[in-house]
C-alpha cells in the first residue's frame, strides 16, 4: 500500500488533531516520525524540525487535501502545521 505525506509537523502531538480529523472523515491516516539516525546526528545541536509526517493512502490523497482546505478555510487546522 502506497502512502503519501499530506503534512509535516515538529512533534507527534501536533500531528494528532489533524490525524483524528482525517480518521473521523473515514480517511485512514498515519503519523510517522523521521529517521532515528537523524535524531542521533543532531543531538549536539538541536532536534531537526518537521520530522513528523502525516500520511494517507494514495487513493485518499485528494480527499484529504479537500478536507484540509475546508479546515483551513474554517480556521480549524493545527496552529503548527507546516
């Protein structure tokens, strides 16, 4: 099954509200964190940003974009969506 990222976030808790909105609309969505090796690489500086991806099935991609546009128009999207 092919998945496509529809949004990126800095942390998992930031991605969860949008994932729940997608799931409530019958769009299966996954939150995936970036590579653990990147986290090890940046430990001396700081954590990389936008390493958390919200993904949907390829067949649900357009439906999820329409829903996200509706949420944005209604000012109902998470504040830190990248």
